[in-house]
């Protein structure tokens, strides 16, 4: 069956072929009456405009590459959903690029270079200076979440991870924690490192704090948090405060404490997480956490994207900081 063309639409609508092209362009000059005639004829024929010619002429595809990874963590899934909605409302098409590494853009570089996209938006971070340089060479605007590295053409929206770490330490100090534990994510997770710095620096500066900080490491998964604390308890260590780099690991921590039965949260040990995923509010966890305010991060990212697309001939780079919101729940409320 022959495909319907703009010539067919023009004949049915009684207009020129150029009028059909203008009717499907948001910036072209055309009367409302003519546009409606064209749209009615297109609907009757089942016509869909071919975007390739306009892409070739303008060099713009109106496609944004969205790089995703780590969707087993509800935080990334939520960020992706909000981002996709915002891009659709901005009349931009989404090209999804999935990577196995949930932390950095490094593994997506070759795929990104092979597509004609107007910009890249991702909740992943730039993992190294060499990757930042390679991305800059694409001369395509890149908007990241929680990346410590930027460069020409690369911008980032950053949760105030250091400040949140300071706030977590303040909770521990206020509640008299003497054997604190920091449960870190993977070493290359820049956001986790910043949370650790804020937490550790504040504890070290606190006068009269004599407890030695115990440092554990997980891989941001539930099981790694569970295993890390289970091994700690098996060694006979009795922490009275645990700050986890993310909520997934913190949920594992709470289950390990519950299963072992030696320490009870929050009377014996308080627990703080990060991300405020839906599970944090479940009655079985009731976890105090930091909300990264994904809605605001996405709004800022879209504003940065708009600026980048308007200055596409010049390298645009910016970093904006969003303060995380502390959500206090039962895991830090002894005596409840």
C-alpha cells in the first residue's frame, strides 16, 4: 500500500504543498483557517509528517538523549518518569539509552556519539576527566544530575550532598551517638563521597566527640546494606547510629538489625538514609531520609536545557545546587 504524502494532503485540503509543511511547523507563518484545513485532511488520510527533511535543513532533531541506568533503585525510576514528562511537555522527543553502569555516563559515550540528538539529559554522573573531555568534543549540551565533573557543554544539577551529610551528623550529635557508622556507596559514586565528607567533617569538628567512626562500603543495593551490617554485628560491634548513603542500603540495614535481634531501631541504634524512596515511608522501615526534591531538580534541569538549546553555538556550562529536604521518621525517634 502506498504511503500517504504531503501532496495527497494538499490536494484534499485544496492548498499548496508548502502550506502543508507550514501547518506542521510551530514557527511557520500560516493562517488558522488554512492550518485547520490541512490538519483535517491529514487526519482523514492518516498522514504523519516526515521529520527527516526538516532535520536535514535545520540540523535540529528535537530529540534529547536520556541515559538511564540503575532502575532497580526507585529513585532513578522516579527521576526518569518526571524527566520524560517534562521533555514531552516541552515538545521534545526522547531517545532512551540504557547503560549497565548505574553511576556514570562512561559506558554510553559511543552510543551517544552515533545519534543526531540536540542534547543529553541524565541522572548519571560524568565519571572521569577523560570522559568529560570526550563529551565536550561532541559539542552537544549535556545536563547531568549529581556530577562532580563538568566542562564545556556539560552542566549539572547537584543535590547538596555535603550539607545533608552535615545535617545527618547533627542528628547523631544531638542524640548522643558515640559509635557512629557510615555506610558508603561505591567508591566512584561522587554523591556518596560528598555525603561522607559532610558527615565525617562535622563529627570530627564536634567538641567532645570521642567515638571512632566505623566506615563500611556497599554497592547501593539492599543486599549490600544487609550484608555489611550483618557482618558488623557478627564481629560483636554495637553501633548506635548508622548513616547510609542511600535508602536501598538503609532498608537492608534495618532488616539486618531486625533479624539479628541484638539492637533495636531506634532505641538502641538510629538509622538515616538518603533519597526518600517510597519504601522509606513503609511502616516496616519508617526511615528518616533526605529527599533530593526530584521535581525541583528536573525543573532546574529543564531550565538549563532551554538555555543550552538557545545558545547551541556556544559551550554552555553551569552548576546549580539544590538543598535536600530532611524527612524525619521513626528510625531516629527513640522512645516512640
